[in-house]
């Protein structure tokens, strides 16, 4: 049994097939820690022309995904109690806390749609969570689903080689990460900060925390509950 089973429903499986075979996720799939199934929604299309989309009632731009193939696809892969996540620009904004929560589930079904959207009945009847990966619109949710899967799987035990990577990530404690250096000690005239060479771990930790706070204040005051005064003089 894998730690986490994921089924991704998309019209474009080729967009992400290679992605899940690479790097840390690829290794976790090989080791049986993760099971990732990528399914083509078109396999559940019905009717003479196997259409998966149609015009919206009431008019408007673009096409919507029809309910029948989506109900068919979701009902074919869902298991009792699993999360059914729909990726869409009008979903809840993805964050690190949500990734931890989703990683604690056993089975996740992800649905990626056209950017124009899907029939509301699918959302009302079958989707348990709607997630956006940011305030911009993609042509479809497949890459968004891959982003979510990547971020969630880092929390699944055994996926990261070193679990302490999770502790020093950006967004832990709602702070961005501290800057880091590796060898050589000096490169093109640029030196590694002295404090990191001191061997004084308490001092290093204090310095790193100051760096995290300063960076967060400058770039993401919202994480600190502070307002961003872009035009302040
Ligand atoms: N589909 C289109 N845009 C998206 C976004 N920003 N997040 C998730 N799914 C999407």
C-alpha cells in the first residue's frame, strides 16, 4: 500500500506523465511510497462525437466541460472518504498549511478543467475542495495539479531524503527561508558571511532568524500580518 494514492483526471495526460517519472517524485513512485495515476477524461466521453465540452447556458465566452464525462471519470477512480480536488482560478489559494493537510489523506483525486470552467453540478455533487495555485489564469488546470501534487508529496514520509528540509522551508512559521552558501568560500570576489564559518550554532541560528524576518518584512509583510505600504515615503 502506498502512503498516498493520487489520481489525476485531465484532458492532457502527456503534459505531466514525464514530470511524475522524474526526480524525487519519480523515486517515490518507484519505491512504492506514492502511487500516481494519470487518466484521460476523454476515456469517459459519451455520444457520437465523444465531446467533452459544450456552450454555456445563458451565453458567454468559451466552452464548459460537460458533466457526463466528469461524473464518469470521478466515480470510476474515487474511493470512500477520498478528497476530490478541483483545480481552478476561483478556488481557495494553495498554501503550505493546505499541502500538509492534503498529505495526511490516503487518497486524493485531482480534477483539472478548461480555464473557462466545468458544469457547476460536478462541483456541487462531487468536488470536496477547490484550489487555485495563484492569482493568474492558466489555459487548463493540469500544470496546476502537478504543482499541487509536488508540494503535497514533499510532506509524505519518505519522499524527501531529509525530513529536516521541511523544517527550514520557506513558509514554515510563516517566514521566508534564509540565504545559503556552499563552497568555494570566495567566488568572483564574493565571500560567505563570517558568521556561518564561526561554528557557533546558537549565533548562526539567531542570524538566520534575523535574515528570515528581514526578508519576509521586505517581500511578504502579509505573512507577518503587516500591511504592505508600497508607496510609503
Ligand atoms: N486553472 C486555470 N488557472 C488556474 C489556477 N490559477 N489555479 C488552479 N487551476 C487553474
